[in-house]
């Protein structure tokens, strides 16, 4: 039985363990945090664990692949599954048309990780070493050992392995270990976003019947000097609402409870104001900042040692506003399985694996950075044809507000069910054009909006009402 070390007990690491075990590989999980904690215990290595996390629909599909029945298990522990009209998406203050069959599960990161961890570690061929990985040993052009030190200090030890999977997150030290071993580092792309997000937990009651998830999506900036805040809220276990507000640069939120409530009331999507006014804020507001999005281009590395794999944020960490992180982690596990299914040698350079992962990473990077570049403070780098792409993206977003077919395809890409290329076909843009024409034709939404327009075409807003 071959032996692989997985460095890091994150969602990405646990999913990788599961993928390896499906091929009969013996696994040692190297993790400095105590993995025996209960449901409410967040790991020190995940400082953002108290923030609202999204498991996109493709992520839940992949999670069910590796952990059959996980959705039912989470719901059994209080998580909330929403679908169709229970998921309310807003473009500014306008509620988008619902998509039948669209599903999202509301759960805290702590509950999800605890249930996944418990099932992963129940396998007798998975061993946990509570230690901090501090280097790799290379022999004959491949990884042959993991250097580690106990979580409480002590002497350094070497764990002999056939291969290693880096799941240590965006702060992974793997690139410095490669440099020390005489191997080239992967090219890195960065985009400074200067993001701050804040999450609060509220007691949930009957204030929003029929609502499980609400999300105020980013909208076109237009003539504004900033983009409005992005926010999301979900019903989670413990009869609670979990609410996150994401803002950039000098609008980033602090832990000030009153300021957090005020910003919720300022959100154009009405459910945020309802929760702020009618629900009790439990505990403290938790904040987290992220200076830049980053991807390490492993598929473009000049030389790779044999027996080296990388998953999760150690490959790429995106703007968390778009919820791509955990879904990407599960997809990376599936890439690992696809690579092994071909009979690939675990101890050889994993070129084919990194090509699989590149497709996932590039798709997610394209979606998130196109939106980030709309921020006035984000200075690039801008891809070729950005202005055209941005204009088309704005038109697509406008059409998706009222056209269910366009919105369904848009959500397929956002939820990582389809590649962004699905939004580039002639038929798709014919449907977008048809939807835009309908919005601007008398007797449609566009005409109704025009009738509400004041002098100069400026829209006079009616008092907002909750759409629940």
C-alpha cells in the first residue's frame, strides 16, 4: 500500500484524503491543530472560520460524491437547505427572477468541517500526526519525506512517504521548500483587492417566511466612485441568521456592532434591513481582511519533483465574496481522483494533475477577477479585451434580472456547474438580447420603470417593500 502525507486538515485536505483513500492509498494527515474538537470549535489555522461560507451547488455535488448523504447529515444537525424562490438574489434593490431547482445549503464552516472531518478520520487507514510540517526531503527527483515538528515543539522528525499533498492554504510554505531543495517556484498571479468582510449571527424567527438565503450581488459601477457593498445572509443551524457584509478599501467594516447594523439597514436588498431591525445580534461581529487574490500557476512551473500535489487555497485563493473556495477544494479532490484513475504513478511529476486543476482555477479566476476589476481602487492587471468583456457582463447581469433562462445559465457559471465558456455562445447572447429588448419594450418592466421616471429620466423610487 502506497503512503501519502496530506499537509493540512482543512476542507481541501480532508477531501484529498478521501480521494486518495478511494484508490487504496494509506494516508497520514499532518496538522498542528487539534482535530478532536467539537462542532463549535474553530481551528486556529482557520481564522476566517467564523465568517459566512458558501458551499456552491457544484461544491455540494462534489461533497456528496466523496461523502454520500452529507447534505442530509448536515440538515439533521440543523443546517438549512433552500431552493427556488427561497433563494433571493438582488441586483441592487431589484429582486432577480427565481430559478426553479437552484439549491444552496446554509451551514456554518465549523459544522461542515466537523462533519467532514469526523467521517474522514473514521477510516482505519488514515493516521493523524499532530505536528507542523517544516520541510520536504527530496531524493532521486521526487519527494521522499516530510519534515515535521510536534505542535508543542521538540525535535524535528522525518516521515517517509511516496508522495505529499500540500493543503496548507494560501500561506503555504511549499514554494520556499522547493527553492531550498533546488527546484523552481511556480509563477504567481496577484490582484490587489483590499477587501474586508464582517459577519454577524442573529437569532432567527418568523420575520422572513419563505426565505432561506438572500444575496445582494455586485452591480455595475456606472458613474459611482465606488461599488455598493455586497452582502449575503443564510439561515444556519441553531435557528440563526448568518449575515456577511463585504466592502473594499476605506469602507471596510470594523467590529463595531452599531456600525454593522447601520450598514445592514443601508443595503438595498430589503431582507438585510428586516433582520437588522427585528432580530437580536448574538455575540460579537467577526471581521477578516484579504489584501489580494492569488493563484500559483503550477502547470507553468519549469520542473516539478515527483510525488508532489497541491490542493485548495495553496493553489489559488479568490475573492471570498464569490464563494469559490470550498467548491474549488472539492473539485481539486476530483481532479486528483481523475489523475489516479488513469493509472498515473504517484511518485512521478504530476503534470497531468496540474493540467486538470488549471481548468478549474482559470475558470474561477476569470469570473471573480472580471468583477473585481470593476472596483475603482483595483488597478489590474487588466486582461486583453477587458472593456468589451465588462460591457457584455453588465448587459448579461441586466438581462438576468428578469429572464429566468439567462439567470439560470448565469447561476450555473457562478455556482461552478458550467465553465464560463457557456456564456459565450451565440445562442446565449441571442437570449440576452431578447431579454434586454423585452425590458425596454412598452408594457414590460422597462416601460414601467420609464413611467416612474422623473425629469431627465431619473427614476423616482417607490417606498421599498420586502419581497418575501
